[in-house]
C-alpha cells in the first residue's frame, strides 16, 4: 500500500483519517502545519499527499506550490467547504484531485486508488515516442519534453495529455475526460478538467500564442492539435 503524508491541522480529522488509512495497510505520517509537512516530504518520501487547504501559517495552496517545485507526487486536496473558489485555487496550484470534508475513509481510499491508477493504467493506443513539433511524448517512459528539455507533469496532467494525444483531432467532452482521467462520473467536477488544462498549457504551450496543442472546442470540451 502506498505511503501517505497527511497534512491536516484539525486533530480529530488528522487522527481519524490516519487511523482509517493505517487499518487499510497504508504507512501514514501526519503533520499539523504546512511547515512540518514540507519537512516530512524530504524525510518520509510519500507516494501520495493528502493536503488540507486551510492550514495555519503556510496554507495548503502555498504548500502545494512548494511541493510541485521539486516533486510530481500525487496530491489530493482536503477542503472543509465545497466552495468553487477554494477548490479552483487549489487545483491551479497543482493538486490532482480534491475531497470535501468530512469524508468517510472509504471515500478517501477510493480517491487514493483512482489517483494512483493514473500512473499504472495503460494510456493511449500507440506505444513508443511521438514528436509533435517541439513537443516529444514518450508513452512508454511516461515523459514529455519540449525543445529538448523534460517537462515536469503531475499524474493528472500526464494522463490527460496522453489520452488527448492518442487520438489527435478527436474532440473529448469534459465528462468523458473526467471519467477517464479522474474516474469521476458527476458533472460538478468539470473544473478539475479546466484547471488541469490550464496547468498543462502553461507547461507545454507557447504563452505568446493561442493554444497550439490543447485546443478548446467551445461548449463541448477539448482536442489535441497541433495546429
């Protein structure tokens, strides 16, 4: 079972979630503050991070930004509210998914499995290395390079890019992408797709031009170019 780092300032949630995950076989380390969580990142080397959005001191968004500077570890954001603004801010910072508290351990475990499946599931139908202009996609190695330099992508970003690029010019609805990339079946999570697309564009597109690779099909979804 994957090692989980839980960063949560509420002691009852921290203890309850930690206990539930340990009972399911996870090795769990818990931190009360963002500062302590960042220290554990370097010593514990988690395979997944559960990150509370509202933390004292360094908040969850700041912690997420710092983790993403050095690591592509999957991050699931914990939020006490279903507030769209809070959720979108966390996703823009680099989180792969979110859970609204309070949540049963079964729900958290299901989300953990869904996020980790993105790294192990086969993606796309064409193996090997593909070149799309200055963008090179290595499906076997799950890596992406732009102009010869590797691009660091979070699990949801690489899964989304590989899925879109496997079928160039095919248009995928947000709902189709939710079901494939995030294993979610409810429409409210369309913001997961939009936030992930924005992060991906920031990393692989030329900011001075209109999106070349991940193209928006207004009123429906996205497709892979390139133009």
